[in-house]
């Protein structure tokens, strides 16, 4: 009896120690490649900031679905280190996402990025599970509260999570292994433009929603190939950032989204503001032993010729950020990465050449999954 007690005591101690080890992701049953990824991301963040671009391989300004093409690569000769994708509309049974990217193409691009040694991150602009005809942006009071009180809506949400799980688990590497990716649900919740935003839910409701989502994916759907990213929008203090934080067991990567939107006639404080947020993020990240990232940013249509070295670089320099991702090159009036001849293209080459930034080849050499 004593022997059993003694053994269980040490077993518990061991489990506890290994769960709180700083190099491990929160999911103890994560695949080995996912665990490797997490500890490699930590190490790599000491060397530089990976550059990321949403939908990079799928389309750019003036082209779509051309094999081997990427606006970033057309300018600097290399793919970004990180590519972002969005799962919005998967839950509606569509074969293309909300921005027209076919899910089967998304899968093969993500597999290509992995095979090259890069990182994929997935956001999800999902419709409203209580009223599925409504998009992420259709304002709806108390969706989360209603969801937990309505069995039909909850069953719908569970089946949507099932669709997400099926897709994420279908991403395969060259040896048949499941590809580890970053999953960044319920983002920008310190703003109020999505139904899960600040004005439409209480902190308790948001946290409940987050935990349910993560638990369901891991426990019911057995998704063991994701690192979970928590990403707010603008925040003004550490307390503000953490108000809806679901807890250390539910988050691997902490981040935030912030766009540069200069207003005519107003002073432009973007660098100082964004840097202030990065510094708060770093402090929280160090304390909690998490990875931190600037999960979305950009200046639409890049009219500042030196935006990369004069705005973005001072925000991310010596920050310990794992990556910075700019949004999609969706249309001639809605793009965030340069293309050949674009006003900021020369400066982007300088940004690329900076020892602070890491692109496709740099990370391939780091073997993120080994
Ligand atoms: C927004 C815009 C939209 C797009 C959405 C989801 O910022 O780019 O056009 O549908 O992101 O990707």
C-alpha cells in the first residue's frame, strides 16, 4: 500500500513537472512534431522574427493559383517563413473559403510550406452558430450565451468544430505524418466587429467559449497537431490584454493584431503604440513561458516607400517575437505585401536583408519539426 502511494506521489510529481516545463505545448498528447515545433519556435525567436503573409501561395495582386508564384518571392526570391490561411466557410460545407480559396488547394499549399520547412497558421472567420446565415461581422447580441443555452445551436457548433478538426487532421507531411500548425480561433476579441467581440459577450462567456472550443477539438476530435494562439486586437494595458485570457493551459502562443491606418490631419503614433503593445506582450510571454507573435498587421496598399524599415522594423526589432504576419494581397486596393514594382518593394528587400528577419530559407535550415 505504502509503495503504491509512494509511487503515485512520484508519478504525480513527474506529470506536474513535465506539464509545466517551459518548452512544451499545453496539449500533453500533442504529436512529437508539434512538440518539436513549439520548442523550436522558442529557440528561433531568440534569433529573429519570421516573416509571414496571408494566402501567400494562393494569389497576389493581378494573379491567382499559378504554381510556384508568390508576391513575396517575386520581390525577394524567397517564400515567407510563415503563411496564414483562413477556414471561414468550411463550416458551411463550401469547397472554397470566404475569400475564394479552394480548401483542397489550401491543403496542398500548406503541405508545400511544411515540406519546405515553413510554418502555417489558421484563423477562422466562422459564421454565427446560433444563426448560421449571419457572418462573423454581423453584430449579434450575446451569441455565446445563446449558444450554450440552445442545444440545436450547440450541436451545430460541434459539427462545425468537427469540420475544422477533419481538415486540420488531413494535413499530411511527406512521410504521412500529420502537419503541426498554429490555430488562432476567436481572434480580435478586444474589438467589437465580430459576434465574439467585446461588446457582445462578457469575459466569462468568452473564456467559456474558448475553453469549450479547445477542449472539444483536443478531447472529442483528437486534434493533436495544433498550437493554440490567443490573439487580441488593440489593447491598452497588461490587464486589458489578459481580461479575456482563458488560462495558461489553453494557450501556447500569445499575440495581437494591429493595423497601421494613418488618418489625414492626425498625428501618426503607430510605431510607438504598436511597440508599446509588443513590449507588454513580451513581458507576459516571458512570465508565462509562452511564444509571442504579431499575428496580423500591415498598411493597406503600402503607400509609404520605407514602411518596412521605418515602421515595421522598429516595432519588431529585438522584441523576441516569433513571427509577424501581414494580411492578404486580395485586390489592387487591398494588399499588404509588395509585388515587383510596388512603391515599397525596394525597402522590402532591405527588410528581408536585415539580420532581424527570417524568411523561407532561414527557417528551412532550422528544421522546425525535428
Ligand atoms: C479582411 C479582408 C476581407 C476578408 C477577411 C477574411 O481583413 O481581407 O476581404 O474576407 O479579412 O480573410
